[in-house]
């Protein structure tokens, strides 16, 4: 987790090494590390992380999937909206299968769509 914090700090001051490390950490074996890395990339709204974040839409962890939906919405790319909707639909089955109804991605999806659509006004 220390690596995520250090990479986040570097990314926040514009050091590309921080963003590169965060991208790498999205594949870490610990879901909590992946989650934090994905969130940090979303906060940075780093368009160079698009493909890495798209891969996390299929993560084993529903939390990481939700963070990926959020992060991709922060990129401000309306072309991602259909992909985000599909990811949330697929995650609904995941929730039912594992009894995780308490974690509903619909609100996260709506926030992501709103963020993606705002880019039209930029």
C-alpha cells in the first residue's frame, strides 16, 4: 500500500513515474492495492491510463470494477459510456451470484456518465 501512496504523490505533482507505477499496481495480487491504484488514476483523470482502467472493468473484485467505472468516467470521454453500462450490467450478475447486493454500481455508473458527458462542455 505504501507504493500506491508514493505513486499517488508523484502523480499529483506531475511526475510521470507516479502514473506509470499506478498503472502497474492495477494488476497487483491484492485487490485493495488494485482498488487504490485505480482510484488514484481516476483522480488524476489520466487519459493515458484508459486501457489499463478498461481491463479493470473485468476484475475479480467488484470493488475494483466499481472504481474502474468511476475512474473511466473521470476521463471525460463520452465514447466510454456504452462500455461502462455494459460493465455495470455484467457486474449485476456478479452481485447476485455472490450475494453482494449492498454494493450497487448503478449510482457509480450515473456519476461516471455525468462526468463523461461534462467533457463536451470543456
